[in-house]
C-alpha cells in the first residue's frame, strides 16, 4: 500500500500536466458511415433543380361558328318541344351532343391565324460535382425529342384556346356549363383542331437553368439545422451551358452543365468507379414532380430536395452493354438526374429511369441508376477533375461536431464556412442553432471534455489520498 501511494503521488503532477495536452488532441468529427440524417445534412446543400424552358410562337387557324347550321339545329330542337316538357338544360345538352357528333358541320376555318406565345417547362434533378459550378444530370432532361416538344406546345396551346372558346360560348349564351358539358366541348374542339385546323410553331427556343438554395440574412434556425421561422432562404436561378452530353436512354444518359457561381459552392463527393454491391444501402435525392407540383405544398419549399432510401436490388446491363444499378428506392418524374449516394455520402450513380406497369404507370421499387463510372467517362472527356472542396470539407467537419453535440467546435467551423461563402445553403440556421445551444440549456460536454473531467476527478481523489497518506506518516514520525 505504501509503495502504491508513493507511486501515485509521484506520478500525480505528471498526469495533471498531461491532461491539457490530451485535451488538445484532434477529434474525429465525422464517422465513416453516416445515418440518413447525417447523409441528408451533408449532401442537401449541393442538390440542385434542373429547369428547361422552351418558348415558341404557336400559330393556329381561327375558327367561327357556322351560323346557318347552328340556327337550324336550334330550330329543330325547338320543334321537338311542342308541349314544353324539355327544360333549358336538356336543350343545351342536345345542342352540345349534336355539335360533338358532327363538328365539321358547325365549325368553319378562316384565313386568319391566332398567334399564341407559349412556354413549356420540364424539370429534373442534378448536383454540383465541383465547387466552381459544374453540375451533373441526365441528358434526357435537356435533350428532348423534337416531336415531344411539338406535342407539348400543341397541347398547351390547345388547352388555352379551348378554354377561351368555351368562355366565349358561355358569355354569348349567358350560361354556365357543367363539368360534363365542358368535357364534351373539349372533345369537340379536339376533334375540330385535329381534323380541320393547322397549327404551326415558330421561333422555338430552349433555355437551361440550374436552380439552388442560397442563404440570406439570419434567423433563429431550428434543431435540425433546416430553415424555419424568420430565417430567409432565397432561390437562385442561373442560366447553364452544356459542357458535354451523351444520349438519352438507351444511350449513356449523362450531361454536364456549367453555371457561373459567386463563391465556392457545396459539392458532392463521387465514389470510386467500382460498382457497389447488391444489398448496399442507398440514399436517393431529387425533386419528384408529384411533390414539386403539389398544390398543397408551398412554392417556397419546392427547392427542398426529397430523400428516399432503399437498397441495391441487382446489377444489370443496358442494351448497350454497360452496367446499370437496379434499386428499390422510390422515384418519380422529376427525380431524373439526382444523385444516388452510399452510406458514406458518396455518389454511386444518377437516378435515370424506372419500369412501367402494364397500365403505363411507374412500377414501384423497380428503378435504375446510371453508375458513377459512366459519369467519370464524360468528366475525363471534358477534362474536369473533381477535387475535394475546402468549404465542403469544413462543412462536413462542422456537421460531425454538431452531431456529436460539440457546438463550440461546430460553431467555429460553420463560421469559417460562412466567411468563405455567406450564401452556403443552410449555414445561417446551423450558426444560429449552435449559438442557441451553447447559451441555453442544451449545452453538453464533448466526449473529450467528459473524459478530461473524469481524469480530473480521479486526479483529485488520488491527490487527496496522497495528502492524507503524507499527513498520516508525519504524525507517526512525531
């Protein structure tokens, strides 16, 4: 016992001197495998929406009602109603049914044309692959077939002209059509335009945009670091140019775009070119149209990416002989071009297409991604070399501290990120949240601080025992 106490006493000063140096040791801020929350927090700032806007002038023959045929129809219906047993609604139904059955009799073309400026928009997903504004997405988002574009313009013009024509009839006839009557008129006009009228497109133009979030101002933030309350987040829409592209499926469905950016942007890390393994966990990001275009979802939150999860179901081959990643994560129209990430947050592929049911809808859980090795081919051909972004590394390290409740360390790094890019998506919310948790009851000790406290308590106990033993020995000598 005497030997042990002397040994501890002599080593006490050395132990206490060692503790500050131990506290200064570097801390691993991020585990190699991320949770779904950590994966989303890390990659969310680098996800972007791809918008392709087509504009054109649509010219269509104007038409007029054949008055002679129309009044003859009204007279024939009036003669049927000798006893007054047919109400006005029934008469209107009879008129519309007769017009629908023989539209060429009641509608006539003119030599005049209606000029209708039209715009159609296609949207999808993408992500920053470099901090200076290079973006990866699918080729089919920006390289639509000409026939597809023409059909969309014609459908859009037809809907607007038809709506205006039905409104004019309601005004002229002093009535309001029922939904069934309006549907019948739509079918009538569709028959008229498809058989009797000419639709011409002029000045078709395409503009490609990359849309992403940008922080502005400051606010209270939220516990998860997402925008909330009075915090402001702007939506930035930048024109993009095509750097290199493949071909829509069954081609290599890859495109790389470039936008001018004001600062170092958040970017996603690409995984090594090796194919992932079947059964591996996946995290899929994008902007599915049923969410983006949902009338009950605010327009401001449309830029927030959607995360779905799943596993790799199989590794297949395309008809061209190159590999495809089959996955069971849910996707939809609008998800195309979004990143498919592993549990380290690295991109292993791009969401590209799904499987169709017999009914024509997308089959759930039978979806495909183009592997990152195909993207690498186009990066090499364009001479683009994605390198780790310092600001993205800082943000990742800050997130590691944040998830470990080390808010002071996290705040220091988040503030560095903000100095390098004040508009880094979500950065102000994290800064505000760290400050709140440091100042409030949410402050917690870090693992190193807890370990240091434990060692300090042990040192105090050892010091007390040693002091007692010294006093005890002195008394015995006296």
